[in-house]
C-alpha cells in the first residue's frame, strides 16, 4: 500500500537531506560504542615486576646484614698499626717492618729514631700506605733513597727536617 505523500512530507524529507549532519553527536556515539571505559586489570607483567622488586629488596637487606656481620667480625686497625720491630741479636741490625702503614706513621718512626722532624706538602701524601722493611742501622739518606723509588713521591732532607713532596706521574 502506497500512500500518497503530501507535498509537505516531501519537502521535509528534502530539507532533512540538505541539512549538515551533527558531527559532535556522531563522534560521541562512536566513542561510546568503540571506546567504552574498561575495567583496568592487572597484567602478568606487572605482577612479575612487583615480585622481582620484592626479591631484589630482600636480597639487598640480606647482603647488608651479611656485610654488617662481616665488618663487625674484622678487628678495626688503627692507622698507625703495622709497625713491628724485630732484633735478631743484640749486635745485629734491628729491622723495622711496616705492614700496610701510613706514610706519616712510617716517617714519624724514622724521624723519632734519627731525631728529625717531618713536613708534608700535601695531606693526601701522608695517607699513602706502604709495605716496607727498613734497617735502623742505615743512614737516613739510604732509607729515604729507598722510599724515593716509589713513583710520585719525592723525599729530601734539609737540616734536621724530612720534606715529603708529591710529584705528578706522567702515564
């Protein structure tokens, strides 16, 4: 059954076709259909990352505890320790052994033995550590000559003072 359409109906249909579509309304419908908010789910990668982080943190704690136990078990040494004086006989040369001893402690022992003073040009030089055996029967110049063999270190005697100077070592 075809009903005759009124001319007004035909004009309304023609006007509806000539109108511009509402783009904003169409976009909102598209968004609701295709970009509907989803529930956020926790992925297996996130769970694995959290578990790995917890294991890493626990490992750091265990390592810190072990390190603390180890450092408490090792006796702390004074900076000037390591000087051992051994005399083989009463007439023989007395030998002084320096075992991981700071240079300032080593030179203070020598300066005391020879009645001299020590002067450093740099505090960093005083903290250098040495493993060395010296005879107290040698003259002070011979002892200083042995110490001068180390790169970057220059020792000299002027009057009753031992002067220690740090030299730059060229590679």
